[in-house]
């Protein structure tokens, strides 16, 4: 059974909340046109990413009560179906529960069945589509339907903004919590359970990347996707965690060394590794399935590419970088460290320029 999630930006979430809760205490409805992000296998993990929000005007809802809403499908649904079929996208219906009812009602079941009985034959596809509910506090949950109209809860619904909010429906992966006792004590069970559900991609497994990977695995992140085309060399041994002289002599791939270290921890984190450039198509597909991205690369080109991927697939992107400027005489002139949080609806890395106080023309590396 595939694990399917739904992700939207904070701006989209706010737009939906304003429409779904106009203040009269009655249900409202909207449609979400979603892209699909999935890995090479396709069936195991899939993210539905909201591209467009189509609100159904309240005037086009013949019935609106605190527990029921009906709506005219023309032209709203019909306009989306052609685009959905052409681009293999997904349609998700979302409506409000102003009473705070935290599950799908029998009325919702009937409504969803009637809707998707029409949608699937029109699209003539087995691709999944979905239905979601927003509660008055903004929490959102939902389910996806296959072409047999069998409903399965979304693994989680996520909102990406200043805060990253994830509302889970499914249980986190099972595992021995003994090694995570301190993490549970510090962050609590809810945060730890969320980290166990997360898929996190780290691009760049050298000095900075190896430290980020070590921390993520020990904190209990459920699944890591590691990307780096390079091999361990002797010059790397002073800065790549878990790398050995044997790894350098045998020129082992950095991603393999990281995966070996995670396996030896025995903390339950699973790993996919890609010894390849970020812009290799299989790597882009794999990275697109991640809930969070960490960029630990040296070059501007890779950072720019990852920034574009994060925007395209509505992913929060943390860019981490360190630069040391040696004076050539055994000393260090400057040490620069940066951590950027890049939101899909926010500024890009290229727009963020840091200047040295004494030199307005100097731009620190991103």
C-alpha cells in the first residue's frame, strides 16, 4: 500500500482557511489541483503537492449547514478535469468542519463516493485522487481514493511556511525507542513521532553534510535520502565524520560510508543512497519525495538547482554552508557560517546577499 501525503504552502493554507471559515458557522468547499512527486519505484511513496486552489463560491452551494455542503460542479470541476488528465495531476476536494468534528462523517462518505464515481471514468486512469477536511484551528486531514473507490488515509498533511506543520493520520514506523530515550525526554513523544515519519534528503555528504546526517539519524528521522557523487579521499579524513583511512584507500563513495555509519547506529533510520549528481533524473525524482531538504554543497550551481527543486515540489529547504579563509601563514582571516531556511513562497538563495561590513562589494558565499 503506497504512503501518500498532501502538502501545501502557508499562503495556500491561509487562502483556504479564509474561504472555508467565513464566520457563519456553515460548511464550505474548495478544490485543489495537485502535482505528483514520486520516486523511481512510484508506488511506494507519493506526495500530492498543491499547485492551485479553486474555491467554490458560497453562492454556488445550494445547501450549506453546520454539517453539510452541496456544490455545483460546473464549471469548477469540469475546468480542472481536462488539465488533470493532460498533466496526470490529482484532484483533492477539501471542505470545512466548523463544528470541529475530527473525522469523515457518513455524509462525507456519500459525497466523496458520488464525486469520485464521476471523476475516475472521466479521467480513465488508476491514479489516486483525494478528499480532505480542515478544522477551525487550521488542522487538516484527508484520504486518497484508488479507482476502486477504496479510501486510505493520507500519511500526513503538511503546511510549509514560517513554521513547518505536519498533521499525521498514520502511525509512525515501529522501532525500539530505547536508543531514543533522551530525544523523547527533550522533544516529547509528538515531536519524536513526527520525526519518525519524516523523509529527509541531504544533498552533499562531506564536512558539513556528514555532521547534518549524523544529527538527523541520531535524532530519529525515519528515512534519509543521501546524494553525493564523490568518493572518500585522504584529504577528506579530517572533516568527514565516520570516514576512515581504509575508505580513502579503497575510494569508497561518500554516500556508502554515511549509510554504513547509520546502519551501525541501529536506531531504525532507513536510507536510500545516490552516488550521482543532483540533476540526474532518478535523483530529482527521489529528492522530490522528501518532506524536508538539507543542502550541504559547495557550489552556487547546486544550491540554485536545489532551490528550484524545493519550490517546484513545495519543500522546506535548509541550506548550510561554512567557509574558512586562510591567510597563507598558518592563520585564518575569516570564518563564515550560514544557515538559510528557504520557503517555497519566500525569497530565493540568490536574492539573499550578505555583505562584509567593511566592503560593500563583497558578497559572502551562500
